[in-house]
């Protein structure tokens, strides 16, 4: 049977981060030439991250000797980078604010941004004074509070269903469908922003968990499952209702993770995907605010922006994030 440690998680995370970057580049650049990039499946990529988290966090908890050690490992991975991007945004974006330094740093909105965003409640204070026309500074951070919620959900799920409970699969499937009820209810009401919050996004997280808890069977039947997934996922897309697509997308994502052996060493230069994800949004907005997409070739500036984002992500990992692990 396939070794669970030989995988392409580093590749799939880079791929998902690139999809998110491309979609946001099309949306945030305000460039007609780049508008076609808005068709990038950003939502599916974000849900792909939730699927990966479901698998890896369940595995992390099961392999960790104590609850305190589990939370220490999880928080050490997400908190330092998250707090860094919040602090840097609040301080460095003062350089492009239409307010003077004294006006900017005496504005209570700056400190509200720091306070609420530090608590993962970026929806309470998404903007900074006179920055990006008072639009959201970092719209990608909405997923972080959900990720944190998943960290707390795993111990609770293990507590309720046990590590080797024979009813665990059926229990998770019940949670899956309850999550779908919430997700579809608010999507049909045209409130997609609420639908993708918890518990709506839980169905994707559970998809990753189910693959982990049934790993051997997944590997045994993965070639048949991928065919079923690729065919049936279109059913939901055609009828605009999410019923089987979350679990089918989970199968597709995990199939990529445990196929294509030549991608196994993709992460040998570091785990910088997280940095790319949390920094890309304000960097694209800064390029737009400075008129770089408007005054220069937008495709060239898109490549420059991507290279800058990658540089920031790699630097964040090697000189900051890695030190906390």
C-alpha cells in the first residue's frame, strides 16, 4: 500500500495559491486586459485548501501525543505569519495613504484594524484610513478564522466519535450533509458570503478527513474514484447546487496529492505557500493603487507582481515563519 508520507501536498498548495492569485489579479488590477483572469476558479481553490487541511490536521492530531502539543504545533504554523501580515499592512500601507503620517497613525481606524484582525475578525475592520479607497486591505484573510475553527473542531470530533469509533464515518457523513444544508440554503438566497462561512465550508474539511480515515481504501480505488468524481462533479455545476461536488472535489484534490510521483519533492526549497497566500492580496492592491497596471503593460506587471509575491512568500518562510516551528 502507498506510503502516506510520499505525497504532493507541497505541489497542490502552490497550485491552489497560484489559482487564487490569478483570480484576484484579474479582479483587483482594474485592467480590462487582465479581466479574463477573473474566470480563475478561486472559490474551488480556497475550498481545496480546506480539503487539504481536513486531511493534514486530522493526521496531525492523531499523531500528536497531547492536546497542548497539538495546539502549539498548529498555532506556531499559522499565527506568526498571520500577525506579521496584519502588522505590516497597518504600518507599511501608511506610505500610500492619502493621509499624512500623523493623521494616519492618529486615526482610530488603524488600531481597530490591528485589534480585530489580530483576533481573526477581519470583517469587523477590513480597511485602513484612506488606503485603497477604503476597500478591504486583505480579502484573503477571511479564510483564516475558518482555519482556526477547524483546529478546534478536530479535537471535538475525536472526542465525540473516538479515534477508532466504527461509527465515525457515518457520523462525519451526517455532519457533511448538515453542512450542505446550510451552504445551499444561503447560496439559494443569494448570500454566498454567509454560505461559505462555518458550518457551510465544513463539508470540504470533512471531505479531507474522510479520505484520511479511509486512506487505504482510497488508494486502492483511487483510479476508479477519480473517474466518478470528474463525471459527477459536473452534475452540481449544471444544476447550481452543491450536493456531491464537495466530496468529489476532495477526491480530485487528494488524487493529485497521491499520484504523479515526480512531484513528491516539490517542497524541497521550503513551505512558502502560506506566505504567498496571506500577502498576495494587499500586494496586488498596492500595484493597482500605484497605477502600475494602468501605466505599463498589464501582463508584464502581472508577472512582476507574481514574482514579487513569490519573493515575499519565500522570504517570509525562510527568515520568519520557519523560526517558530
